[in-house]
């Protein structure tokens, strides 16, 4: 039995005020009922978020982490610093970081390990572009992204990790993967990790990201290998995000 998981990736949105209001609404209205809920605000709002979330069941995550431990790395944020703000999770390898900030598989694997070394759970994002899908390369690309981390970190590092399958063409486009398309890739990811260790593969939470909304969450989460979602735009609205979380709880209870 895998606990459903829903995380909100706020990306570079909002203000200190709007972040505070969103968190307060989530804390007020979230009724934990089996799903794990995580919010990932921008770094600069983590301190406020930590205070607001104290005593609530909602966990805090960051959107990125440095692969380095400390030192002369201007603009970077170390895993130890995330620990200072009670971050339980950190997103690594988001396609926006891969595409816009030049992060490669090796980089992503090092970030994954920087997090797990300190007990911060990585949310490892993998996914293909539309070009790669059209060229029939979806499985190869996702497998390469996954293998880079499996080989560097070892399968045991996946015990506490979450994998997010986020097809790049579905992110922020309103074009969600169909439940069948997503399920096929989630199954492939689970099989791949399962080849390295069957128990870890079975227990691994694999969540879907890419234009998840209150209206399509239930059918996605009903698929056998989809254990929840990594939510962008819809996580900026408390009511929508809570709705999505409820869909994950219901799917988990079935
Ligand atoms: P959207 O939900 O806005 O498509 O973003 C998905 C995403 O990138 C989450 O990390």
C-alpha cells in the first residue's frame, strides 16, 4: 500500500503576501485523511512557510538544491540550508531546470544525492519533450534520466524518494497526458526500479505532473501506478489544490 502523495510546485510565482494567504488557507482547510501533502514555495518564502506550517500535517519542500555542500557557489542553496527550514522534500531535475538552466543527468543525480545524504526526500522529475515522444523515444529518454540517478545513487536511495513523471509537453499547456499514456510510463518506471530491487519498486511512489487540475485528477489517480501528482498552476489556488488532494485520498482508499 503506497500512501498517496500530492505536492504543489509554486515555481516562481506569487509574492510574500499571496504566499502567506495561500498557506493560511491550506492550513485552515486541509483535513488529513491518508494523503501526504507537500508545498514547495520559492526559497525566499521558506522561512515564513515553516512558521505557518508548524503543527500542521502539511509538509514543506524546496524547488531546487545545490549539488555542492558549501562554499563559493554564488546564488546556490545547500541541502543543509533546506534542513534549517524543515524541508522534508526537494524537487530535483524539473524539466524547467533541465531545459532553461542547463542541468544534465549527472547534475541531477548529484543533487539527488546531496538531498538523500541529509535525509531530505528528493522528488525526481523525469519526462520527455513532444519531439522525443513523436520520435518514439519516450521510454528511452525517461529510462536514461532514471538510470543516471539509479547508477549514481544506487537503488536503496529510492526508498525515500518520489519519482514524478512530467511529460514536458503537458506542463503548463493544459494538454494533460491521458490516464493510459501516463499509466504506461509509470508502469515502465516502476518496472525499471523493480529490476534493481523488487520491493523498492513496489513501494516507490510515482506521481504524475503536467496540467493536473481538480477536473482531471481523479481519473489520473485511479490508474494503478499513479500515486498522486506534482501540481504546478493549480497548486496556486487553495481550493483547487485541496480538491486535487482529496482525489488522491479517494484513489488511495479504493
Ligand atoms: P502545471 O501543473 O502548471 O502544468 O505544472 C506541472 C509542473 O511542472 C509541476 O512541477
